[in-house]
C-alpha cells in the first residue's frame, strides 16, 4: 500500500493567500508557499513554488526536537556547522536569481543552532552570484547561557516534577512570529532563525502585510491556522493520507475562512476534508 501511495502522490506543494478589503474595497492578496516540512523533505517544492506558484513569500520549516539534537552534535564537532546546509546549497543557491528577480521574500528556521553562520554562508554565495540580499537573523532562542540561572531557580518538569538534568546539550525557546515580521518591516529579503514556532514562518508575513497587532486575536488565529496547515509540507495535501484509494488527481477547494488553498495543476496534490483535519489536529 505504501508503494502505491507514493506512486500516486508526486512531490507537491500547497500555497494559500489571505485576502482583505481596503477602504477602496479592492482586494489585496498575500500568497505564501511552504516548501519544506522537515529537514530532508523533497527538493522539488521550492522550484515549483518559485517558478509556478506566483508567491510573495517562501517559507521553510526544517526543525524538530531530534533535528536540534543532530545540529547541536554537528556544531560540537565543527563550530561552523549547526544549520541545515540543504537550505543553502540545494534550495537557495540554484534559485537565488529567480527569487530576487520575482521579489520573493524567504523565511526559514534553517539557522538551527548556528543561524549567524547560516546567514554568513548564504551571503557569501549570493555575493559570488552577484545577487544583493538583505539577510536578517533572529536570535534569542538559545537558552544555554541561562542553564545555571534556570537550574538555580528550582525549575522542574511539569509532568514528573524532576529537576533539570545535570547534562544538557541544547536548550531552546520557541520564538513567535513578531520578531520575524519585524525583520520584514526593516526590509529583509531573507529571514533566518533558529527555533521558532512552525506556524510563525507563515504568520509573520501576514503580520507584516496586514499590520496585525498582538491583540488582533481573530486575525492571528486565522493566520496561525493557515500556518499549521501548510508548515508540514505535503501532509495536508495527502502526504500521509491513508485512504489512498480516494486520490484522483487534484482540485481547488475554497474554505469558509478568509483563506483560500490552491493546489496548482503542475503538482499531483490531494486535498480532502479528512487529510486537512488530520493535519490541523496534528499540528
């Protein structure tokens, strides 16, 4: 069954756009495409979105708890490691000129535990290709400098009430969308972060575009929902859909929220109420 599923569902992407009325009652749209749901995801999604998605923003989610551990181990062996090199060498480098030419802004948590090094390498490669990029780095997720402070404060596990372990290799906080949006406000072409909320990579462009405030709860909830549905890549469009026998091509589905999901014809996506609901509950 798995082999048949993989045969029917080719590499695919999902993008959405959020629309609102201006005072002149003219629609403004913001299209955000997510090209990675984890470190090791297909490399096909980014070029599909850049070349055919008509997107304004391109997001990449690479990090999980196990990924942070792997990147920490890599940085311990070499201080220049600790980020996801796939983002630099297999995604950004081949697409830099097209991304710049189409004025697509990029947000990625590819920085892992070494976001400044990730930005440095990307800047060097962009310079070699003659592409000017404003690259922003969002830091503050690394809590290793605060380990002693937190241990001395008596913090314990909320489940077992156990004290903090004596040996800690990495400790990171989840950053939200507003620091990423602030980078876009200052003119960043590429925003690189370490650990952040997965949906923040999608919510941040919406905050930037629509000027949402921290108290705009309904709008932030809508944007967060959209972010959670697309941040796992192709899962919402059938990547882990168990009812594979229901997959029959692709189609466009309009939702009743102020969101529209568009499954483009150059992919073989499947959007189904069940697969979408599964992804919403999972995220």
